[in-house]
C-alpha cells in the first residue's frame, strides 16, 4: 500500500494542472526542513524526474519545482543522484528557452551541482569531444552580456559556477584556452558593481593562476586586463604621484591618478594578492610585475591596510619581491601606536630591525614584517622607559596575544638583547619585599650546586644571567612562604616561554629542595572533621527507631547528638530574639513618621535665543 508521500509524488505527474500545482507546492514546503529532505531523499528516483519535468511548465508550477530541487541539491548525496539523472542537461536546456522564467533558480541549482566532481565533469562535457565546453561557453556568454544594470542580474550566480569548475585542472584548461577567449571575457566583468560577481571573478582568477607554471604565457597575453584587475583592489585609495604613474601602463596609471572607491571585501583583496603571489613565483611573472610598477602599488596599499589577513597576504607577496619592498615605514607604525613624537625611539627601533635582518630571517620563526617592526618598537620603548600600549600592539600585529609573546621572546633572543630582571623591582611590583634575601640566597645556592653537577669542560659556558632564573627563584620563594604570585605575569616579565620556565623550575626545585621545597604534613585522623553522614547511614552502624538515629546499644549516635545540640542552641537563640522583638514593640518609642524625600529643583537653562530676547 502506497504511503501518503508516495501518493503526493504521484500527483506531480497528474494530468490536471491544479493538482500538479498544489502537489508541487506541498513538496516545496517539505524541502524546507531536514526531516522533509530526508523523507523525499528515500523516493529520489520518483521525485527528481517528476520535478525536472515540471521545470518546463509555467512559472506557477516551475518556480516551486525549481525551489524544491535547489533545496534538495544542498545534500551532497542527493545532488549526486541528480547529476546521474541528467538534471544538469535538463536545466541548461530549459535555461536557454525564450520563455524561461526561472533563470536565477536554475543557475543556483547548477551552483550546487557543480560543487561535486561528477557535476563539474558533466558540465564540462568531458566525455564528448565535439560538445566539450559548450555548456560553459553558453554560461560565460550569458554572464558577460547580462550586467544587471537595468534590472535584476539573473546570471550573477554564474560567478560561483566558474569558481567551482576552476578548482579542477580540466576546468582551468578550458577557461585559459586562448582560442576560446573565456578568461579574457570573465576578467573584463570585474568592474561590475555586484560584490558577488567581483568575488566570483577574483576567486576564478586565483584558481586559474595555479596553472602559472604551465600556462603563464596564456595568462600574460591579457596582461592589459589582468594587472588592473589584480592590483586595483590592493592599491588603496591614495592618488599616486606623477612619478609613480609614469612607470605604469596607461590602463593602470589612469585609474590610480584619480579618486576611487576601495574594495571593501577583504576576501577579494586576499584573493588578488594570492593570484599575484602565484604569478611572481615564475621569473617571467616577476619581470611582468616589475614592468607595471607593481611593488610600488603594493607598498602604498600595504601602508593603509588594517585587516590582519590581508596584511599577511601582502607580506607573503613581499617575501618574493624584496625584503625591503613592503616594509611599512617605522614612523607610520609608531604613529598608530602613539609613539610618533619620540624620534629617538623610532631611530632605535629601526636600528634594531636592521640588526634583526642581518642576524636571522624572521620569517623562519613566523614573524612578519609588521610584527617585527612593532616588536622592535616595544623593545626600544622598554629600553628608553617609554610607556608602550601592548594591547594596541597585539591588535595591530594581527596575532593572538600568546603568539605575539612567543614572537617577542624569539625576536629578543635572536637579536641578542637580554631582559634585565631585578629582584628588588620584582619584589616591589608583587608586594613581596620580604622575599629579597631568600631569592638571592636561592639563586646563589642553585648556581653553586648546578655548576658542581656539571663536568669541568662545561662550567665556563654556563650563563646564569638570563632573567628566567631570577623569575623561577622568586616564584619558588613566594610559594615557600605561601604568597600568591601570578606565574604567567612572571613568565611575561622574564621574556621566556612556559616550557622553559617549567624546566628551570623543576631543576631548581630538585637541586635546592631544602630551601624551596615544601612537604605535606600528615595530620591525625582524629583531628580532622570527618563526614559521618555516610558511615551513619550504613545499616550495621545505625538504625531508625521512632524517627531518631540510635546505635546498637540504644544511645544516640555522635552525629545525632551534635545535630540535637545545634538544634537546641538555634531554638534558644530564636526564642530570645522573638522575645526581645516583642518587648521592644510594647515598651519602645512611638514609630517615627515616614520621611518624604524632597525634590531638587534645578534652574532651567533657557535657550540662547530666548535669553537674548
């Protein structure tokens, strides 16, 4: 016997238009919930062909049928079944009918189906050499001819389809084929006002740039369109000087010589920078990038960028061009941190950054150029005893606080600067002045015992001047004297890592246990107040008689005695309080009349015009 859902799906093929209309509306509503999707998925062999046939009818029937298929295609397993049943071919055929009224819904259906590898292969028509790429060419042509300036942009979701198919090598080769010219047509649509189009085009370009090692010449053939599309979103809104513009091609220089709107979406800027990165990985790509004055454009855009993810993408590109090309001016960073007035501090920070560049590659330890400059400013500020806002620095660096602290310690150790940690300053800061002699004694004892445990050949190279030893000795002394000290604050002041702090702590506690160690004293069990409830609840320990707890010899238990005593004391106190209150009501003075709070009358300030009058 057929179920209600089977009967409903059968009505989709009814010869009566009103019945088909009512049935498809109910099916569309079914797909609005997870339970409905699951139920319809069990009858996909009946539901999908019936809904596909309804796509060719009038809008009252085809629209709910298309909406139902779009909802169902969000499930990957159901979308795979649609691809097998040829829903893509049906959608394309109906899409290019003159009387099609569900264009947007069909495009959205294709977006969902091309998220699967099988859907991409079907849309590319890889099995048919004669028809290969025909569907994609139709979609690109419609995408480029319908800008949506006069009405609704029916084909703007084609941008998402292009992103999907360009994720596969076969799709990238089809789009980059110079004979078809699809890539050039797509790029020229980037000046659209639709953010969906812009994001889809930038994502498609980024995916196609993964073929730069094999198809770089095909990409550079349209460089007059490619470089403006990639560089304008990351050029900032500054009007460039004539000297900079003179080194650019006309199509790029003319756009940068006037005021323009910036691309607000950071994802588009990141995708553009990723595309540039993939292009300049090749030597020919780097030469082409320099020929359009690309480094200068990125340098200016980088100075005005505030998004951490985009800044990271800038630095990734800069690592391939020149280590000095994208460095934001130290004075600009100091200005953002409120340190622009101290010229000497900025010069000191610039000197530290040059020293860091000489001694090691900061990118190896995960420190970008902006973060490096900020850390150099903080080190200079601490040396010159200038107030430094670390929270603002962490926010500007685009890193988490933990990652910033780790980078700060790595930079400080790499440069060779040691953070001097004075015992007296620690004691004053934590309010533990009494610990000063104990810390000094502990450090001296640890140094002697540690050196004694080493072979003579290694004693000369041991360095006890690092602040981590002072911090650990201070922490252990405070713990010995039962004083609370913030361990993480100590680690931050010492400029060390938590693992190093823990390692030194174990070593110092092991060698100087007689000074820093604490032993737990064993207490007599009779002195500890035990929880007797569980013991008294055992049947062999207590029994219930007349609602009371008694032991086997008839005497009340110790727990019951204590509770009875507490109850008697409470009743006695309660009765005395009640009696006292009663007597105060009888003999006490008359109740005082309730006071009323007076109002505060402020003089009303008249408007200036009235006052003048």
